[in-house]
C-alpha cells in the first residue's frame, strides 16, 4: 500500500516537473486534445474490436486508440487512473470482440481503468489538420 502511494506521488511529481519544464509541449498537448475533441462524435455504447493498431494518451483520463489506420476511438476512463499519460504499452479488454463503456477496461502496467465513455473519431479531420500544419511549417 505504501509502495503504491510512493509510486503515485513520484509519477505526479514527474508530471508536474515535466509540465513546468516544457510549456510548449503542454500547449501542443492542449491543442491536440482540442482537435481530437472536435473530431469526436457522439458517445457510443460499444464498438467492434479486433486489433489495437496504435494508441496516443492525451491526458490522465483520455486515450485515443486506432483499431485500423482509418478507424479511431476516444476512450474516457474513470478516475483514478494514475500514470495513463505516461503509458508506453496499453491494452483494451473486450467481450466477444466488442468494447463496451462502463464494462470494459484500459489496462497498462499494474493499472486497470474502466472505460467511462467511447466516442468515434473522424480520422479525416485529424489528418487534414496534420497536413495543414505540415504545409504551414514548410513556408
């Protein structure tokens, strides 16, 4: 119990130091979160899940997962979910190849965080924004 508390405190301290040390990174993360939120649709009860193609942690309670190159979902998890924003590997539980909100979990390291909300993300909007950003940097 004490070990887990010390670990949680260490993770939170590192997060605080990282955010203070690099304000540009924090600003980029906030912009990314705003983009993903604007591209996310209405909440879903579940989605078909065969494979986790890749993932991007957005903050302490939100993770963007791709199940195919052109299919992504924004998962909001219940708190506490300590260290999600630092996860290097991630898994998602499913029942009969479907991920359900309020039943299935995101898991990493020794954490298991219940999925609170699922929203499909329009990947075309995210790709268009990335292309616009790349074009503005080359000018």
